[in-house]
């Protein structure tokens, strides 16, 4: 099996390239046609092995990933992808149990679509994830870098750097939540507001989705010796940033 850890041999054109990993031919053809009609360059794979071979040579902007694949579970591919990059992943699957959705998000998924889906919903979700770029956050705040506790957030490059050196790797969904809290100027944000900040059309999201993401952010950005959380929980309401936010 081809390792995802291999560096991309070449980078394709800047036009948005999407990888569909779906074993059902009819669904795969539908998704491909929908996205090609929207102007995206689309590559399709029917299993994990084929997907990994494609990923080795092409710099994709987003992956649409089924969970039930013939050679391996889609979560296996998601885990390997997330270990090496922050490429957006949208799960598209028949599995609709809350436990499945939470597990997929905990693996670093950016969105979760349940089959059967409406064609317009698929396109809307794809566009929503793609447009959640650093430029959007920088434009809202008027600054590109802010200091939050012992961390520096670069809203333009979507990076989180420790003031003493080193960095933290956040998924797109995690970064979206953290950036939304940073830009709230100390105000409390409800879970619904944080879901909106992640994706305009995220109907599959729940309060539990936000709780999982906040827990992951806290774990990744915990500061040794600091008793105060970077993100404060406001009972029955939601969350707010727990550290001073200073333009950097």
C-alpha cells in the first residue's frame, strides 16, 4: 500500500481539485457530475488503496469520503490523512448513528453528510468547507495574527504557534471554532453559533459536535502549569475564550 507520508511529487494547477472516495458506482458518478458542473476538477476512487495512490501525486483541496469501503473502513484513510495534513474531509455515508458522526468528527472530519443527500446540499457543503479560509477570518478582525495566552494564531495562514517555539496542528473544524471564539471579543458563543461559524449549512451538527471539538482544542493547546483553560465553559449557554486576545 502506498504511504500517504510520501511528499507530493508535483503540484497540479491552482484550480480546486476534489477527491471522491466512494464504492457505489451510481453515487460516485452522481457526485462527480455535480461537482464537475460546478467547475471543480474531480478525481474518483472506489477504495482506500486507489485513493492513496491518487493522493500521493495530486494536491487535493478536499476529500469526500465514504465510510463503508471494500478494502478498509473510511476512518482508516481519514486517520492517515489527518496524521499528515489538514486537508478538509467531508464524510458521505449511509451510517447515520450519532456515535458514528462523533467518531468521524473526532478523527478530524470537517463535515458529515448522510445518504441519501440532496444534490444542492452536497454542493453547498463542499463550497462551505472550501470557503472557510484564513482570509475570511483575517477580514473579520482586521488583523492577521493574535496572541491568545501562550499561543499565536495566524488567521491568514491558519496556524497555531507557541510563543516559545513549536506549533499545534488543528483540524479545519477545530481552527474554525477557535477563531470564532477569538473574534467574539470575550462574548459567550452558543453551540449553535459555533456550528454556524463552522459551516453555513451544517444540518448534521449537534451540541455534542461542538463539545468534542472544544475538548480536542483544549487538549492540544493545554499549557503546563496553567490552571485557567484557554476556552471557558459557560454552563447552559456555550463557550467563550478564556485568555486575553492581543493583536500580534
